[in-house]
């Protein structure tokens, strides 16, 4: 875990606002370590290379949402069986502000790499854009799905 940490993936402004303990159990914590080691770290390394080659600035990635317990997930409007509940998912954004380039790169380059994942969802609402990445679904499957969702 070079660039990401379990506490970082458990931080939640909603949990703070409503005074909710959003700490994962031992199994969820193991899933978060798996997410970091097998998806987030390789993704960041590849994005850093892309940014260097194309003069895009920093390749750092910000996790905007990671692990969520049931209550936090409900408050943020997450789906009932979200991978976030199991420690298998994170919502991310590029720190260099190159969101459009990041969306193109993740769906056209990273999704076609040898890194295994469950879903990459480019999510857009009227006020925000982010990318949901998950290593597995609640059944431990890796479906290799990549698509856009407009909310």
C-alpha cells in the first residue's frame, strides 16, 4: 500500500456529519487491502505513466468515497448491495483536474489492460463527475464491466 491507505478509504464526510462509526470489520478491511493492492495501486501507476508521457501534471488520484457501512451507504443514496458495503469499491477522481482525459484513459486503456476488476463506471450527475471502480462484487465475481451512468 504505497499511495492509498485503509483509513483513507473509510473517511466519510457523511459519517462525520451524522456521527456514524464507519470502521470496517476484519473481513471488510481485508477486502480494502485487496482493492488497494490489486486495483488502485496498479491503476495509479499506469495513470502516472500516462500523465508523464502526455504532460498532464500529477498522476495522483483522490478517493472521494470508499468503504461505507449500511447507514452511510443509505444516506449517500448508494445502491442496496453496493460493493462499497463490502470494501470492494472506491469512487475516484484525478488530482490534476483532467477528468475528461481520465475518463477516456480508464475506459480505453486501463480497462483493456491485464488488471482484473469487477466494474468501472464513469458516473455523471448535474453537479459532479467521478469514476466508480470495484475489484469484485459481493459474490466475489470480477465481471470486467466498463460503462457510463448518468444520474
